[in-house]
């Protein structure tokens, strides 16, 4: 049997081999999304209300995350966490288990922090573009600052932020393909493994491209539906 | 009822309110006139602390508040007893007319929802919008939106309602709808402070007309005094220009 130039059969067989690792990819996305939003929300509030020292810390954090490649952030955590633990152990006679730090943890932490920085900017922008008139109206009917935030600002800001949050989510999903560099076995890592076994990299990368593309397509459709739902209520009027 | 004493306010080095004092008795309608930049809107905003004054005193019923060292708690207390109607309505865009109206009751005053809805519907009926209860602001005309704004103000049964040019963002044919609602409130003896350019409204319903210019009260009196026999040159000049059209 002569060797095929392009092996369709291999390509199709790749999907069921890769998909068992899809939950790992989803887990990274899920964790980074949730913690990214939490970090983003609190950092956005810190920046908006100019909480003294904290604002500086947040600014430095965002500047570093946005100013360095995700790949390097990943490596910094991958190598940095064990080294930090060893330093702690040496200095304070503590007994942290260095081997207990799994690569997945490093990925989850670094992706959450990365996502948090970008979400901060999105959320801050959304909150700041809420109509000041509505905020004043809320104060004028006797709402406290916290009530105004909860009842008026956040619902409005969510509406404004959704398209950008959706973009962040797509970026995050695709960025998970870097996790293999610190030996986390997600769909990308497994794909590379399969590719190296049969020396059929091209077929595998097509399979991976399809998986990422279909996933992102579904995500963007879901975001569209949410956006539509939210906007039916208060279409902004030209004033 | 409401008394402002020596209110001063500056934005940067611009003195917007130089030394303004004003007394509003219960059930009175005080209309504030003046050219733009005279500080009339700012004065209104200092009353419920949308802009905090730099110095002066606010007396609401028996309660004296020194604006320079007022506690957050007192600001909230004043806001709960006063209501504000905005030039650009400032309705909550993602809430229906009814939700706009009951927000101040349910969230700020912890009125039970059922009672709030009853009161909210009554307030909307009063401004002629009983059939627009579930409409969003974007589905309402400017005049209707402003009437929702007024319903949002009256539903909390405030001691005084502050109107900041309530009709100046409206198309001419919608102005009367809003003014009619306001006249209705006058008949109910609602205490009102109104910044407006509607001279006929001022002439018909004001208990007191206050003319402001450059951060000062230039002249005050009954509508007859101000419109028929203004004393100050500044007032005469302003009225001559306004009443010409």
C-alpha cells in the first residue's frame, strides 16, 4: 500500500481521539472566565472609585499582563511557583510539596489573572459609560451608592459589556491552545501527540481547527442570543 | 418648609453661586428665572446634593443642615424628602414606567412591593399614563417620559419637588401635557421649586418668582411685581428679551 499524501481516514479518526480531552479545555475556559470576571469586577470598582494604594497595584497588574505575552506569563507561573515554594521552604522551614503543584494549576492561575486584567478594562469601560443622568436620578430618589450600583449601574453596564465580554471569551478559548507548552494535556496537546505518532500533523491540525472553530461559532451565537435578550428590554433611544 | 441660607458654590475658580438665600413655604410654588449660566440649575442641584454646596445652610422643616459638614446619612435623609425632575427625564432605560416609579419606594424606602405597585400605578394614572405602565422609556414620547419622571417624583410623597427646566427638552406640542400635570400638582398644594423658561406658567401659578443672574438673586417677588414692575435693570433687560418672543 502506497503512502497517502492526505489521509482523510486519519483525519476523521482523530476527532474521537481528541474529544476526551475537550473537558480539560473547557475547564480552563470555565475557571478563567469565572475568576477573570470576579477579578475584573473588583479591579474595575477599585479603579472607578480610586481606592488609594489599591488603584496603583491594579494599574501595575494590568500593565504587566497586557504588556507581556501570555506564553511568558504561563512560563513564569510554571517555573515561578515551584521556585517560590522552595525559597519559602528554605527561609521559613515550611514544608510545601513542590511536586504537588500540577501544571494545570499554573495554567488556571495564569489564565485567570490574564483574563482578569482584560475583563477589568471591559467592565470599567462599561460601568463608566452608564448614563450619568440615570445615576443622578437614582440618587435623587434616595438610593444609596451601593443600591445605585446594584440596581441601576450594574444592569446597565452588563448590557453594554456583553459584546466585549463575548470577544474576550473567544480569545480566551483560543488561548487555551498554549496550555500544552507547560505539559497540560488538552485537545491541543493530545492532537500534537496523535500527529507525532502517525506523522500526520496536517490532518490533526485540520481537526483541531474545526474543533476550535465550531466551538467559537457556538460561543459567539450564544453571546448574540444573550445580547438580543438583554437589549429587547431597554433599547437605548436617541436623545 | 425649605430654607436656603447663604449658599455658595464654585466649580474650580468659577463662582456659580455667590451667596444665595431663599425661603419656600409649604404649598408654595417658587419659580426661578434667569439667563443661562446664572446658577439656577446649580442652586436646585445643591438642595438635594447632586452638587454639594461649598458653604451655607439648608433648613428642611425643623432640621438644620450645615452643608460644609453634612453626614452621608443626612444627605440621604434630605434626598428621601425631596424629589427631582430632570431636564432630560433621566429615566432608567431598562426599567418599565412602573418600575421607574416604584424603584424609590421599594429599594430606598423598603415599601412592600404590592403597596408600591398600587401607589406607582396611582402616580402614573395621575400624570395620565395609566395605559403606559409597562412601557419602556424608549417606547414613550418625550412628554410621556417626563410625566413618568414626575410620577417618579410624586410617588414618594416628597416635602418638595425640584423641577430643573422640565419642558426645555420637549417639542413645543408636548410642553403643555407636562405643564398641565404640573398645574395639577399646584392645585394639590404640592410645594415646588421650578427652574423654567415658561413665562406663562410662572405668571399663572408662581407664589414667588425669583430672578437670578451671575450667581446672585437679583430680585424676588410675586409674579405681578416681577413681571409688571421689575425694579432692577438686569431683570427688566431679561424680561424684555424673553417676553418679546
